């Protein structure tokens, strides 16, 4: 008897439906963005990778709250499609597309220069864009491509926008990491693509660990400025994040996704919480789980001395460019 035959039996069908409902109920976060009445009128937000997946729903939420939203995307037609959809859904016409390729430090600098010229204020920066499973490649800046996209590009972008954010305080920086950071390691030669073992999410995990380490050090440096910096795990979310993985992995992921994984809209929740929730005013240097609870990241991500070193190395690597 195949699975479909089994599901045709009423008892099995009802049981599967009940299981799906239980799983869906269990993955509800403890904070509901739609119940949160915080308005963002007069505020400006940047969301990187806002054309798809979690990023688009984060941008959609900010737009619904009345913010001026800048979609930082690398692909013009995908970015324009997202802009149109967000405008149509929310009625907010103050949505703008600015192009940036986070794996290229010149592109990041040009993007930041334009933002500094055009924007009077910046209240929210969401470092959402990310890639997983990319094959080995060294960028023209000499960086391993996943490290450049997931960590060094967002690191440089954040630093270039910091003065504007300090002038706009209170302001919040939220960086999307992943629970996978727990499997990551710190080896500074990785930035240049040395001593890396590839396969599945191995390289991705390291980049997500650096995200939390440097966000924590940034938070320490920003004490007293009114700008906060936190990292989040969005959950296991059905998006295009596995697009560079083999077909059979994507197939299994999509099969399991309906029952067990979050939708992109649900995956946006913990980031929106960190970006807008009133109860998080002044909270900084923390890591939040996908249900919006404050949790401890891996021990390496809590090593303050390592964080100072990591931050300085990333500063040196990106400031030469
Ligand atoms: N999905 C999950 O289960 C999961 C779990 C833990 C953490 N996360 C994190 O959540 C974040 C969002 O991921 P997602 O699941 O929404 O994946 P996604 O649907 O693949 O979205 C990723 C976004 O990043 C953009 N991007 C990739 N490389 C870029 C570059 N070089 N420059 C500028 N933008 C770039 C993509 O643009 P294009 O459309 O042009 O490629 C896309 O808009 C990532 O940081 C990811 O690590 C996701």
C-alpha cells in the first residue's frame, strides 16, 4: 500500500490532519506581529535580501506599519517585483529599491554612499540576505564567497551606516543568524577561503557564528549611543535558501516543510520582534530564538575576547577596500 492509498483511509487522513494541526499550533511564536500595534511612521528601515523569502515579509511588515522601506537587493527585476507586491499589499508608496551585491565590497560601499546621500535618518537595519551551500569561489576582493555574502558584506554595510543610525537614535540593527551557528567554528583563515571543508551547510555554519560574535561586539561598542544590535534565528523556514543544494535534499525539505517548517511569513516573526517590539527598547547584544524568546547562543558566540579579535580582523579586512 502506498502513502496515498493510506491517506485515502478516513482514519489515517483524520490522524494526519490532526498531526498537522498540532505541529502548526506548536510552532506559533509567543509574540504575534499582527497583534503588535507599534507604528513606524516617520521611520526609515533597510532590509537586505528583501525580494524573497523571510526578507520580503519583514519589509512587508515595516511597510504596513508606515515606515519608509528600502529594499536592498542585488537583482533589479526581482527587487522591482517585490516592491510592487509590497506597495500593492500594504498601500504604502514610500518603498524604494536600491541595488547591492553583498558579496562585493565595492558594491556595498556604493550602496552605503547613496544611502548616506539620500537618507536623512535610518532607524532600522535588518541584515537578512544570506546564502547557503555555495561551491567554493574567491571574490575579486579575495574573500570566500559565502563569508563575503553572509558576514563581511553585511559587516561593512553596518559599519558604513553606523553614524547615520547614531544620529537617528533610537535605532536598531537586527542580523539574521541561524541555530546552525552552533555547528560553526572560528578560524580566521576561512575568510580567505583557506582550511575550509565544503559540503551541505558546513561553510554556512561558520558564517552564521561570525554573525553573532560580531553583533555582540558591535553591541558592546554601541553602548550609550541609543543604537542596539541583536541577532536572531528565524526558525527552519520554507524559502529558497536551499537553492544551491542537490535536488533530493530540496525535495525532502519541501516534503517535510508543510508539517514541520515555518512559512516565510512565520519566519519573519523573530526579526520583526527585535526590530519593533517596545519591550526590547534598549536590549542589545542578545540572541533570539525563532519563537522570539531570548536564548543563549553557543559558547564561542559568548566569548568576549574572541569577539574583540573577530571584529578587529573584519574591520581590517573590509577597511582596506
Ligand atoms: N530558511 C531557513 O530555514 C533559515 C534558517 C536559519 C537562518 N536563515 C537566514 O535567514 C536569512 C534569509 O534567508 P531566506 O531563508 O529568506 O532565504 P532566501 O529566500 O534564499 O533569501 C535570501 C535573500 O538574500 C539575497 N542575497 C543572496 N545573496 C546576495 C548577495 N550577494 N547580495 C545581496 N543579496 C543577496 C537573495 O537575493 P536573490 O533572490 O537575488 O538570490 C534573497 O533575497 C538568511 O540570512 C538565512 O541564512 C534562514
